[in-house]
C-alpha cells in the first residue's frame, strides 16, 4: 500500500481544515498517511482545490530499514526455523571439531577418512604387526602338525609331505586373511554408520 509522509505542509493543511479533533489526531498520529486515508480526507473535507495539489504537499513515505525488529513479535514458524538453523550450525561446528579438514585436498582423498594422530597410527601399526605374527604362528603350527602327522601316522614320502604342508599352509593363510579382512570391513562399516548419525541437541531450559 502506498504511503505518504506527513510533511509540515500537509500537517498545516490538516490542522487548518475544519475537521473533528479526533480525526485530525488520528491522521497525525503516525509519520505517514495511507493513500486511501488521504483520498478519503480530500473527498470529505476538500482541503485543497484538487487531489493533485494535496498529494503535492506531501511525498512518498520510505520506511527506515535500519530500525531494529526486536520489538516485532516473531511467529512460531520463524522461531522453529531459527532453532533448526541453530542446531544445524552447532552440528556442523561439532563435526568440524571431531573431523578436521585436511589443508590440501587431492584426487585420491576420501571424504570419510579421518586424520590420524601419531598415537593412533602407532596403535594401528602395532595391531597390524600383531595380526601378521598371529597369522604366521597359525600357519607354522598347521604346517608343523601336518609334517609331524604324515611322518608318525601315515609314513608318507617326503615329497608328498611337503606338498601337503604347502597346501594346508596356504589354505590356513587364505582363511586367516579372509577372516581378518572381513573384520576390518565390519569395523569400517560401523565407523561410517556412526559418522552418518546426527546429534540433535535441544535447549531444555535457560538460566538467566
């Protein structure tokens, strides 16, 4: 709706016009007057020869956009959307803290990979070495058992004994590697699933 500023000229015109004090007070209660009220004022009291002359005594009203909106009531939808944005911003800040971004990105970077600390890297290397040693012990134990059993119980020739030891050794080695890789895949899937979870925080009470 078009609004006109109540200039000193328009204010003087309203005050000089023979109208009830209550109507004049209502017209001058704001810093502006609507186009509809201005037209009604002209039609009822004819303060100027023409409506154009009355309009020329004022100017278009431009609201001050720098005025604070704190005094305006906020709707429930606005409050809800602001709360969601606040929670989203906190979640993003939290994710940045637990998953710091690398300084330089490359073509081979995985967005789900975390930057490991020296302690974590040492722990992972130690775990891998321990796994390798355990696999070698398992393979060596099986090879020794087959070598001993084929000599003491079956009296097989050394050539066949070596082939049997190699076969069962490779079989145990493949089985151990498959089980270990399956274990690592399950751990990685659990990490990815855990990262995909969003932590939602709600403000229960504010203490002032």
